[in-house]
């Protein structure tokens, strides 16, 4: 484990966040289309499901970041990112 | 509720565009708009603002990261206390009456108005020093996280100076790191609001998409404005809105 220079993982991390951005936009556009069409009760369900998925986007980004950072042997940063994901999952599903 | 989601989309687009042009986070504008114009309770307004702030954070980070402007190590280390602050404040927010949150928010708006006027426009004197005052930076990040969780704003007002003065980051890197941090903090801060059922799910997609669209278009069409007159007008609007927010919540 050693300190990594700042820009060592920028490309991979940038790619991950770009994937997350496209996912986010696709999800939001889909939600707007479904809500605009108006599917009765199902509209509520779609809105709720989308909101749950939306909240999981950044943690998903952190999961991917953790994997990439471990592969690139940036152990310290990967451990911190991974711990955050675990804490988020605990807060989301266990402590409520 | 009679509010049209498309009205929310338009309002958020306007806020996103204005925030991008003025170099602000949108939260300080979104919460009063949701409260004053759309009659949302302030807790729901804060939750919806957090959703928008998260969307702008992902958008900004997806552009800053490939350019090598984000110091991942600094961001993730500072986030340790920021997420404690944001989650803790979001839990506490559920126990605080609307009035108190509105007054706190109005104070932050007045502070933001003042800071906009005194902020130095240039950053040419930035020099990259290798100062690493992490204990102090971590304490400041706790406070910044608290603002995120309690008031639904980005907290860049605190984070950028921390990154510049305590960790010696140049201005652009400080802004980029702050943008990434707020998305992670918001993801944690939203959990208590989700558990309390205070996220207006019907408006989420319209609000988040509107904010991103406004910022996206505005950043491509206009340059960041440094006009002092516009900043004075905008500061006065912020103060006026802050007073209205207090009056409305008090009634």
C-alpha cells in the first residue's frame, strides 16, 4: 500500500462516472416518459422504483470505483471507498 | 397536489442554468423555490433539493474526473467525516420543526449572498502547496456534511476553502473535488429522508432532469458571469427570498 499520485486512476474513475451519468439520464428520462403517459396505479410504482434506483447510483459508482482501485493496487483509497459502500448498504437495508 | 411536474422541470432548468452561470450550487435556490412557489413542506423540499444536487454532482464529476482534476484520495478521506455529518444531520432534521430549518436556511441564504459579493473573482495567485492539515480539514468536512443533510445544499461554501486553504489544492481542483464530494454526501443524507417517506418521488425525475438540463445547456451557451451588478441583484433576490421564507414558515 502506498500513496498514489493524484491522476493515476483518473481515466478509469472518469469512465465509471460517465457510465453512471448515462445510467442516471436514461433512468430519469424513462421515469418522465412513464409518468407523462400516466399508467394509473403503476405510475406510482414506477416513480417509487426509480427513486430507489436513483439513490443507489452513487453507491454503485463507488462499488465500481472500489473494484478498479483494488485492481490498480490503490489499496488505501479502495478500502475507504469499499467501506463507504458497506456502510451505505447497512444504513439502507439494515438500520431504518 | 395540484403542482404540475413540468412546472418543476422548468423551474429546475432555470435554477440549473442560473447556478451554472453564477458558479453556484443549486441547493440554495431550489429549497426556497420548492417551499415558496410549490408549497412543498420544507423537509420534502430539502430531500428533493438533495436529489437535484446529486444529479449535478454526477454530471460535474463525469466531466472533471477524466480531466484529472479530482484528487480521489483527498475526496474519499474527507468524505469519511462528511458522510457522518450529512447522515447525522439528516436524522436530526426529522426531529427539528419546519420553522427552525427555515430560519437556518434563511441565514445560510443571507450568508451566501454576502459571500457572493465579497468573493474574489480571480484565482491567478493559486499555488499548489503540499500542506496536509487533514485533522482540521476532516472537522470542517463534518460541518459541511451537516449543511448537506440538514439544509439540502451542496456545502461548497465550506468545502472549497477547506480544500484550498488546508490541503493546498488549486481553485479548479478544489471545485472539482467539492462537486464529487457532494454527490456522495447526498447519497447518504437522502437515506433518513427515504426512511421517513419525505422524498416526493413524483417530482424527483422532473426536478433532477430539469436541473441537469439547465446546467448542461447554460454551461455550453454562456460563460461564467463575473458582473458585479448581476451578483448584487442576485444577492438582493437571495435576501428577499430568505425574508419571505421566514415569513411564510412563521405563518
